[in-house]
């Protein structure tokens, strides 16, 4: 999902992430669904997916520059891009292995290219609760993805405490607020833990679909007053967000409506408490509420902020959580 007037780097990053998702979709779903994707989105560039590469291919070419003083800016186009990537969830990578394969990732899940000055800085924000396996699959792929792009980045996990309804949108608001304290980010990438937030409910061509993976600048995020804080349970917030974007005078550029529609990592045993309750969008009336519900009214209690080897974890009490019905 994407906003127009996006700066180039955000776009490149998005194309890259999109490509990965696209491969995931190819991998996980039958040909008919893929075909529908092409019909709906004829602008998708067809790449030869029969010859994918390992996501870590040639990353070792990026070695430490002898001196910061003589280090050049990164090339506009990364020299190690390969196109289609091999993605599989058959083996659960251990944290130790991921750390080993990403030697330049620093504490807190921060990376900057060792060989050049990054042109852009991205915060990757992931709303999270008890999805350890999905997290490991994501980390195994997302770290090298971003490094291939020669980006400087930090991965943030925003963890909701408690067992009440999940509130992805509010967690992302918290993530943006906290991440902005660290850096002047060029790009915010809002990333689902399993890359796929939606269920089949969203199969119909959706004019205002927004979810899965989104990339936008901090200016855009503030302009739309962030996300609504008042959607509990997964998915219901996406229409609201799409409406905000339009009301803020921006436009979503959708590459393909089927992004984020399929579950990717699917661990039944880990499935969270189902989302039993969510406020119907009709009660929200985004047109009236978007300026009064969002970043400007965000309230939460920061419980901890810890640097793990592969990510920064922000644990937060987001306040009243509606009870399960
Ligand atoms: C990896 O780098 C080597 C040396 O630069 C190059 O010959 C090779 O084509 C690269 N591999 C891929 C898949 O790009």
C-alpha cells in the first residue's frame, strides 16, 4: 500500500517489499488467485519467479569501509539486487542463526551499511503480541531485504500487554511516536508480523484497502493524524485509515489489491485469541472523527523499551481494552 507523492526511496523500498510478498503469494496460493492478481493489477511487472535467489545472496560483498572519512554515499541503485527471492517457512530459523547471518546488525535491530553512507533511514514498525515464530521468520527475511537496499534502518516491535483485543492501529501510532524520538526517519514502514493482516473478508475488490505492509513518510503520517486509536481487533481499522488518507488530501497508490490478503506464516498453534469484537466501521464516521482520534489524542503507558539483538522492543499498556464478549 502506498501513498502518492512518496519520495523515491520509500517507493523503492515498497517495490522491494511488494516483490517479496508477491513471491510469498505465489508460494502460498494457487495459480487462479495469482491470475486474479494480474487481472486486477496489470501494472505489475512480470518477473521470472522460476529463478529466485537466496535473500542473503552477495550481501557479504558489503564489507566495512576502511575509514568513515573516505566512505562514499551509497549508490542510488544497490549493486546486489537480484529480483525474485526464495522464501520458505519449512525451517524455523533460530535467533542465534539470524544474528550470525546478519553480522552488521547492531543492538536494537539497527543497521547502517558498513561500506557507504545510507541515503535514507527507515523505521520498520511491527505491532506484536506473542507471535514468536512468525517474528523469527519475519526477521530472517526482513533484515537482509533492507540491507540489500543499502538502507539505514531500525526494526521496532511494539508489544501490547495483556490478553484483551489487539489494537494494531494504536500500537503503530505508539511505534511512530517512539521511533521519532530516535531519528529523523525518511520513511515509516508499517509491517504486519505475518505480512498479512486481512482475512477472506477482504477478498472483494476493495476501493479503500489498506493493510499488510505500508510505507509512508512521517509527514504523511502526521498529516492524516496517524491511525485511529479506537479499533479493537484486527482489520476493521483499514477502511478508516484509507478514508483518512483521502480526507488529508492524499492518495493511496495500490500496486495490487491482493497484497496482504493471504495469510503467509500460518501457525495454528500460535493463533492468538480470536478477535471477538470490533467496532463496526459505521459507528466510526471517519469523516467526523479523524481529526479527533489519532496521533493528537494518543495516550498510552510505556512499560519498557529494550534493545534486543535483532529489534527494539517497545512494551506498552494501551489503556482500556474492551472485554471479550
Ligand atoms: C554476486 O556477485 C558476483 C561478484 O560480483 C557476481 O558475479 C554474481 O553475478 C552475483 N550474483 C548474483 C546472483 O547477483
